[in-house]
C-alpha cells in the first residue's frame, strides 16, 4: 500500500506555509465565516498531504483549491437535508481576523448558487482565468464564464439593493 | 454600477479582496495540518495491519472463534460485541445505482471477514460479468448496529452529519489502493484495483440508521476500465444513496 510521507524535508511544510493564507482567503469568501473557512482549508491541505508523494511535482496548489471549492459545493448541497447534530464539537480554529467581514457582502455571496459564488471568489481573490476556474469547478470554460458573469451580475444587484436599504435606514424620517 | 463586465469585475473584486484579506492563519495552523495528516497516515497503517490480522485469525483459528462466540452468548463479552450478528448482503437493481449516482461511479464489491473481536471488510472492485449477468450491484452491506448512531459515528472520527430522519451519515474518501473506514470503525483496504488510475477516488458512505441498521456503500470513481470519472460522484449523492430507506437484507439472510 502506498503512503505519501510528510516530513520536514519533502516540501509539504513549505507548501502549507505558502498556500494556507491563499486558501484561507478563498475559503473565507466562500463561507463568510472563519470557522467554516478553516475547516475547508484544513481538509483540503490534509488531502494534499496524504497524497503528497504523488502530487508534489504536479500542481498541489491547484489540487488543493479544487478540493476546497468542491467541498464547499458539497457543503451547500448537504445543507438541504441536514439537521445539526447537538453533539457536534466546535473546536478552536487556528485563524485570526483583523476585522469582521463586510456583512452586506457576506449576505450577498451567501445568496449566490455555490458554483457562481466559487467562480466570483476565484476570479476576484485569485485572479484565475476562465480555464482555471473551470478546472476547479469541474466544468467547461464556457460554463465557468457563464457562472462568473451571472454571479457578478447577481452580486451587483444584491449589493445595490443592500446599499439602498442601508441608506433608507439612516435617512431621517419626515 | 457600470454595465461593462470588466468594470463590474474590478469594482466588486476590490470589495471581495478587501473583505477576504482580513483573515489569516495563526502561527500554529501548519502544526494543526501536520498533526491531522499524521493522524490519517497512522489510521491507514493501522487499518492495513488490522485487515491482515483479521484475515489471518479467520483462517487460522476457527476453534477460538467458536469459543469466543460462546462467551458472547453468555454475556461475558462486551454487549456491543455480543449483539453484533454478521453483516448481511443487500442487493438493489443496477438501475437504482445508475439513477442515484448518475453513472459517475461504479460499485466496489465488499466482502466481510468477521470475528467476535473485530469486524473487517475487504473491498474489491466488482463488475458485472457481462450483459447477461443478473442485474445487481455490489458494494453494499447492511449491518445490525446497536448503538447510539451519533456517538457511534463520532467514535469513527471525522465529521458526521445528522440526517433528517434521525440517522447519521459520514463519507470517507481515499484514493484507489488506500483504505477507507467501514461502519464500525474497522478497516477496509481497497485492494486489488488493478489497472485503476491511482488517483481515482474511492468513497465509502455509511449511514447509521435510527432503526439500528447501518448501510455502507463503497464506490470507485472510475470506469470499468479503471479510468478516473471526472467529474466524479459527489459525496452528497453517495450519501443519499446509502441513506435510501429501500435497503433491506437480501432474502434468506439472517435478520437478527
């Protein structure tokens, strides 16, 4: 049986050091909260780690991003049929926040279908082209382009509506 | 807001980038990842060792096995073990499998070696012998599991999902040639996947049902020729298949 070995000398630790902040930003954009973001990041890195011997000379960063995005898509599908377990243990996650994420943005991103949200985040945070987004999502480049275009348009509309609501809340009543 | 896609992308991009730039890993994050990778490697090594040991016990010392079963009936063994009957096979028409999983993955045959002390299943790929073969799928085991489903699932480690019907499910993913967990925290080296893409994912979904039965469905995300299916079956679809309430023991199988 083949097991990838992970130790100080094989580059995995350097990979983790470099990729964790990048993956965390993407995951934060996808989930809107640091705990879920870390869970996605950790699972993605661990899956790379256990396959490190096979992946290290390929594109482990891309593989980790792909795993992360697909885990997020699956996470949202599961929500339709899950109920929270009251035995779930909420562990401390090794993440820090400089400031809370923009609440209007979180709410708007959360409304987007998972693949549209992933396309938007991968484009805006990682500056990926359509082909790379398609690879992460497991779809064709034209489909990825459509996800991105629709996601951006929807996000624009949602944020515009949120801004309007916020303005009405602060406007003095006659 | 501008209508041009590039301007829209730039404006929204700045806002998304600014928001996501506020999060960063703590200094101990790499150690957390390293520890989890190590834990999974250890789990796999233990899995491989236990599988080999279980086969050896089943083949070499049947007399001991019989004696231990007698102990179990007398109540001298822990109750969980005493109440564990052998797993039984279940069958569903191939059409069910194709419908639920959308042709994204193929079943992996599961055969069990059980002893009173531990239960191990060995997974082998299974394919129909041809168009004339009877329609059936492999890779499904229905087990009697008398324990609290949630605590039983959590004892396996990893994440467990509460399902709408009160059951609990989990999905393990590994690569062909590696190991997955079976429903009672034992081991299942996915052996003899000759010709398979080594990166083809093998997924095992286990649902611990509220009625005390557990269903495990193991699939390989590869074609019968061993090539990886991309996109593969989703964990959600696989879990839905395992959670389907139509799984029943094969006629003639022991029911209790």
